[in-house]
């Protein structure tokens, strides 16, 4: 029979061998107890660059045109575009705005017609008397133009220049009475038209146009 001391030694060796085995770690085992932890790096989000807004080009302001003083025709008439009444040529170069205003019954402003010979005279009240004076090639042409606008029968005016006439009536179906006429002065024929929108009587409109024809004849000399 072996002594007790010899039996104890093999048992101790078996116990040590069992303690060094590959058993699973317990729940309280530390992550460092023989295990390698591999960490997957979290990708850093890439920020999208904010686009820099493009600045719209600043428009270059267009300078406003400097008003050009209208020319003076000796009678105070002025117009921003066509010039004073005296720039209308012919008899218009001899008419005075103050004298025309006396015939029309108020202060008038005269201006040349743009692009053609002739002139107009108007009052501040657009409904009041206004006159247009233009040259005509022949008396027949002047009569045709007058009667094509004013609905009436031409009336001859003996003693006013040569071959003078006047026609009164409505124009293009309007309600107000208008007038037109012409007179021969030497070799030239001058047409005169009178308009108003104040409901004035036919006799008064006629007399104003006859007075304008007389003024044209007197200034032509």
C-alpha cells in the first residue's frame, strides 16, 4: 500500500490541469480576459458644401434725358417736340399766339405740326376752341378735305381774301359743331379747322372760323 503523501501529489496535479482548461468565461468575465474586441469605425458624415449664391449683376441706370428748352418763336409759343407754331412754316411763321387767342377767346399755346407744314393753337381747357392751320395745294383740295371731315355744305365768303369758304357741322358723328374753311392768298391756299367740345352753337363756331380766316389774310400781307 502506497503512502498517503504519494497519493496527494497526483491529485494536486489533476486539479491544476483542470484549472488551466478552455472553459467559457463566466458572466462576470472582463472583456480583456483573453478576448480581442474589433471596433468598426463609424464613418464621419461628409457635409455638403453650401453653394455660394451668385450675385446678379447690378444694372447700370440709364440717365434720364435732360429736357431741352423749347425754342421761342417770338410769340411765346412752345412745344417739346415739334417746336413753336412759327416753326410750322408758311403763314404759321407770321401768326402771333396772342392774336389767335383773341379770336378763340382765351390764352392759347401754339406749336408746329410734326413732320408736315402747319401749326395748331390750343387752350388749357381741351374742350375749348382749338385751331389747326395748314397749307393746301389747291382750293379744290382744301374743299375736299374740309367736307370730308365736317358734315355740312360749304358757304362762300365774299370779301375775305379770295375764294374763301366755311363749312360747319358735326364731325365723324360727334355731337358738337365744328368748322373748317380755306382762303387763297396770292398763290398759296391756307386751310383752317376749328374744333370745340363745349356744345357751342353753330353760329358762334362759324363766326370764330371766319374771324380766323380774316386774321390769316391780314397777317399774310
